C-alpha cells in the first residue's frame, strides 16, 4: 500500500502542478471562463472578482501539488485537494448536465477538453485523492520541516508574481488561434479533412386542421397543394460534424459598417492593428509610444488601423481630439479578449499571418521592432 500511495501522490501532485501552470500562463483566460459560469448562474455581482479568483485558484492548485510532492502536511493537503476536487467535479458535472458550457477550462486553452472529458477526469482523480486521504500516513516529508515550508512559500510567491507579469505583458505561451505565426484566414476556415454537419430539411404542412411534418425524402403519398397548406420549413442537424473553425466570429467593420475582414487580411505586406479595448477616451500613459509607433508606420508606408469595440470613443479620441486621422475598425469585445489578452496593445500582420503581438507594457518593444524593419 505504501508504494501505491506514493505513486498516486506523485501522479496527483504533478497533475495539479501541470493544470495550475497551464492556467497561470493565462489567468485572464480562466477569469473569462469564470465569467461564463457567473453569467449562466446570473451571478453578475461576482464578475468583478473573477480575475482575483483566477489568480488565487492557480496559486492554490500549484502550491497544493508541490506540497503533496514534498510530503508537507499530508493530512491537511490531501483534505484540501479533496475539497478542490469536489468543487471541480461539481463545475464539470454542471457543464455536462446543463449543456450550457462546452468546455470547463480545466487545462486552459493549451489543452482544451470537452465538458464530459473533464468530468470523467475529475471523477477518477477524486477517487484517487480519497485513497490518499485514507492512507495519508504513508506520505512522508522529503525535506526537513523548514525546507519544506520554504519551498511552499517560495512557490506561492513565484506563481503569484509570475501571473502579475503575464497580466502586465502577455501569456508566456500563446495557445490561442491569434498567436504569432498563425494565419488568420486559415484559422477562419474549417480544418482540412473535416466533416461538415449533416442537415435534413423538414417541412410542416397543415391538412384537415392537423400539422404534418416530413422531410424531403418522405413526402406523403397523397400530397398535393390543394389539400396541404404550407406552414414552415426547418433545417435540423441529424449528424454533428467536426468542421468548426478555430476562429468563428472575427469581423472588422469600417465606419460605414461594411465588413472589411477578408479585404484587410488578403492584402499583402505588413499592417499594424492598434487594439483599444473598452476605450473610454482617458488620457493614456502610452500616448508618447503610440505617436512614435504611428509616425514610424507612416514613414515606412505601413497601413495602420485602430481596432476597438467602442469605435465612437476611439474615433473621438484618436481623430477628433488628437487629429491622427487613422481608420477606426469595429470588432466585438469578446473577440478582442481572445485576440489580445490586454486592454491596449499592438498586433502586427504580414498578410493574414500574425507576426507579433505586444501589450501596453510592451509597446516600447513594438517601436524597436518597427525601427528594425
């Protein structure tokens, strides 16, 4: 039993560390997933706390995993892990049973799992942790008490400040479809070899006061337009395919509300998108760097666009107040959250391919990049 417990301890600890690190790489992504749950539950009051909960949850997962590997306070840690697993199993179980949430975000965007896959994983892991709780006496410390405590505290600080760095800049590893090197046009198309949904058309007609429903292959033998009155036509998916593209809702609209997405992405050469999400016209700290970036783009004849989910405010600040005369494109705020994990930042394109991305804190690097062109 001792050997079994220690094998399970190592596997469980590594899994919690892995899960926490993937989400700590993108704490905003987990915060958005929490917001999705809060919206479904109508807990709008909780949304302002989602980022804090995300950071804290990631710290807790990683630290608990490290503590389990080190054998520090095994009775407390195994029970803490059991509480976490009860919570996670409830979330994934709710996602499966309700059908309102497709993915739980358990392993972030780098290892996407369907809700049922996460639920099965949580059930198995809960069973393993129950064994660890039952036989925690076989878990022995690997280091002296003070060394173990130092390792736990050091891990806590490292994970916490690592996430703050991600929030200031961008994720260390970008697993989203807008990552550097990704071709956005290709990401907007179904993957090669994918199978589209199989759709059947059902007609509803009224005969003798009763509705009659049939598909195109099974018209009634006595069908004629004099006795059957048309009511409606409906398409139903009879077999789900796997032709869903990685990018489904990316659209850029100009001031005339014309979709210019493919026109922009099909252009050759370099282009710069300055993302101003939730822009409310405040005087930004990045104004000086923005002027340098825009000036350098004009010198090199590189097309430059403002992309915002609040085009009116962006138009007023950039063009009416500061007279930059830059085209402002409208994009959905949720899409901008996926495109750039920063309220303000720069996306560089080479044709339809993302060359590089910078957050507000990295705009100086964007200027250096421009100088090197």
